[in-house]
C-alpha cells in the first residue's frame, strides 16, 4: 500500500483522498480556519491529508508518492510548496504573500458579516422614533421605506386632497399615530433617512477599522466591536 499527497501551492491546498472502496473526494483547504473542508471524512484540524491509494495505475502526475516531509516538520502547511518534486518551506517573501492573502480573505468575510448586520439593523431593527422621545417606533423595512418615499413624493398633493391627518401604525401594529400635515410628514421622512444614514455610517466605520487591521486577531477585534451587541 503506497502513500500519496496531492498538493497545489498554499494556502489553497487541494487534496484528493483516495479511501478504500470509495470514489476520490476533493477536499478544500480553508485558509481562514486553517483546516481542511471534509464533508464526509471524519478527520479534522489536519495540515494536509496523507491518504492510502490502490489500483491507481499510473498515479496522477500531481501526486507526490511517499514524499519526505521531514524538511517541513513543524511548519504550518500554508507555508509549504512543491519545488522540483519535493515539499519544502517557502521563502519569507512567499510566506508574507500567503499571510497577506489569508488576511485579505478574512477581512472580506468580516465585511460580509458587517453588511449583513447593517441590513438587518435597518430592515429588522427597532425602527425609528417619532416624535422624538415619544416612545413611538416605526418600521424601516424595505416595504415601509417604499411607502415613506411615496408619501413624501405626494405630501403636497395630499394637502390639496384633504388627506391629513395621515394615520400610520407603529412597528408593533398596536398603536397608531396621526401625521397632521405635509410639514410633519417631511420631518418624519427626514428622520427615516437620517436613522438609516446613521446605521450605515456605524457599519462603514467598522469596515474601515477592519481594513486598517494588520493581523487577523486585530481584524476580528475590530469586527467584534460592531458585531457583538
């Protein structure tokens, strides 16, 4: 029984695990968690898979048969590379490139989480308060925003149609509030847009802090400051 390792340049290792009696399984190296994504394989937290194979004649050219791993012992596999048929440790400049790529991928992941929270805060959050300090909160969902924009566009026309007061429900639909005229409707609309602007600005600041981080722990801390209630 021979041993084989399938490699591509780190940090994006691709591994074909040839398990007895099974079809090849492609495993993807996750540079953020430093683990292999193995949906049907029980092992985890490995730097790289060394798999048995049988009846592979000839072996794929990308396979290194019984490679010598002694030269990379103790070095994270993201810093391994294949050089003239051997697995060796990267040069420092190559390690720096790998680290930069991993950090960039992590920042992108944090940015997506921040975007999700911005969206959730706007559409599913407590809403905006009107009048100020009244305890009345109104929805800023996508549907509600469409209605506020429509009302704002028609605010003067509604005056001519004697449409005021305009009665609107609070976010819980248990209380109703009368907007008395076009001037108040405009102020309500400005409150909606101002609240949304503040929520977006808070998320944007968090993303800037993540971008300014020079390490993954620092980027995580910057993201957590916004993401953690």
